[in-house]
């Protein structure tokens, strides 16, 4: 059991990117602070700058963090706290999310080794991906995509990879939220530029159809090619070809793209040597950003999955080539925190189930890139007779829509560092 008295609370204040910081010595009111301003004031509302904040620190006087919502709307204010009450002061500049990248077989142009090993005829192989879904509200429900194949005497490494990629794409498309792209890669540097007069070659995401204007003369059925030079570019295979269009053997996995000229396409002669370092075929899985999100409905997280390969011999599986992270200060995180932190400001769970429901405030900016300053302070309270002076913690998070320490973010950080007696640069 945990005990929390009325002085314990968390609060989030959100600032926009480039508002003018108010003049020091003025009184902070909804009418004289532009919407999105975050200001540091004394307990009686006098706006501080770095100079006056230093005097506050010397006298150990309390400060308040204020967020303006614009004229006619109440200011959002933190609890007051002083230098001597400070427990934690830290900050972090915005960093974007990283999507997971995993490989079966060949793992990269510069650091990877290995290929997909072709098992003997009669061997049944299984390629399995286990992943989380955020489609169900706040669940950790696991899904699986499984592709199996029995090796025949006529199979090659190329034919095995062709099969696995094709059906791995088909299988994962059964799910409402597709978690990752599936692509062939190969370490071959033997490339020949496409030939002909073909221009405006259109590749459409999740479509096998490719169209162009003019002619393409060297992409017959069965040809492997890349959209750009370099071994990290995904490989596609021609299944059918007509005068001004072709059909790929798998849907195009990248973002919709128009290649200006056929010479940009690279015809590939695959490397298939088994066991050669950095050589041969591989399958790449790249996580998609999850687009379903709404506070208290769909939570925010990046796609995460674990790949296993059964009966593939010495084939290497690298699940952590790029480790997925949610980043710091992305819009979804701040929107989620804004919703839940309001429960610590006096709202209760019962408010959320009223009919009509209570509308929670929202000052977060869509697609904002927020840098964060976290402050935690301690106060003493004797309100609980069976506990002698329990410590009450006040947590204040300031999120400002900036990726670098400039403008409002720099001003607020400087003032807080001065008001709390911190070394310049401590917070960010």
C-alpha cells in the first residue's frame, strides 16, 4: 500500500515554440501572456528573468512555473517551491523515435556477416515473428506471423528467400495494424543501370504494379533489381512485364516513389555463396510507426517484434540491429501525459465516466517536438497524525516545443537554473 497526501501531485506545463518571453517585473495574467508562454514568477506572480531569479535563489524565496493558455483562459500554475526544497532537476532535448530493424541472414553492408543457409531437401523451415499490438486499449496482447516451407531438391537460396518474403508479407497483412515491412536484401555489388527511355517509373506502397512512360529494355521476367545503387537498398523481382508496366513478385514495401529515369534502377546479380562473411541473401524487417493513437484509447509505442528462424542451420538472426525506442518529447508522449497528469491536479476517475463526458484540456501541438525539464521538490506536512512529518513530493514537468536550446526553451532553462542556484547548462 502507498500513502499520498494532498500535497503530492504531478503537473505538466506545455510551451509553444517561439513566443516572446514576458517582460521581467510585470504581473503574469491571462491577458498579458501570449498563449503558449511558459514563465517563471515569484509567489505573487511577478515575472522573473535570469538576473532577478538569481536574487530569488540567494534569498531562498519560492518560485512558480506558469503556463498561459491565452486571453480569457486561466493560467496553469505549478505549486510554489524554493531552492532548498529541490530534489531533482534535469532536462532532455527532444529525440525522435527509432523504428526497429532486424535481419535474418545478411545484416548490413558494413557490420554484418552471414547469409541465409539453405537446408537440405526435406527439411521443414519456419520463420516466425512475435509482436505486440497497440490496437487493444493498453493491452500487451501478442500476435504471431508464421511462414513455413519444406525444402525441395530444386530449391536455391534465392528461391527460398523469394518464398519467405512473399508469404511473410501476405501473412502479416492479416492484421489491422501492420507492424513491419518485409524486404529482400543481398550483398551483391554487381549492378547494371537500367536501360531504355523509361521515365516517371511509379512504385506505389503495398502494390505490386509498376508503371512508366517510354521503354525499359533490360528488366525481363525473373530479374532482380534495386531502386537505387547500394547493397542496403531492398531488392525486388520482376514477375510479369508489359510494354509500360510490370508486376513485382511481392508488393512494394517502401513509401510511394516516382523514379525519374530508368538509369536509376539497378539490375542485380545476387550473391548466394553460403557461409561467406558479409555475402549473400537476407530478409530485413523494418518497424512501421504506429499511426493509431489517442490519449486513454490507443497508447503510444513503437512496433516491437522478435524474429526466430527454425531449422535454418547457421543462419544468423539479428533482432537488435536497430533497437526500437519511443524517443523523448514526441507529440504522442506529451499528449498522453497531458491527459493523465490532469488527474493529479484535482480531477478524479469519476469525471471520466460522466455523461456527457468531461472534456480534458489539450494544449499539446500536433506533431510537436518537445524538450523536457523535470523538477521534483519536497515539502513537509504534518496532516497525518500517525506519521511524523511525511515528505510530500511535487513533480513539475515543463515541455517546450523546441529541439534545441534556443528562444523560449533557452530563456526558461536559464531562469530556472538561476532561481534554483544551478550551474548554467545543468538542465539541458
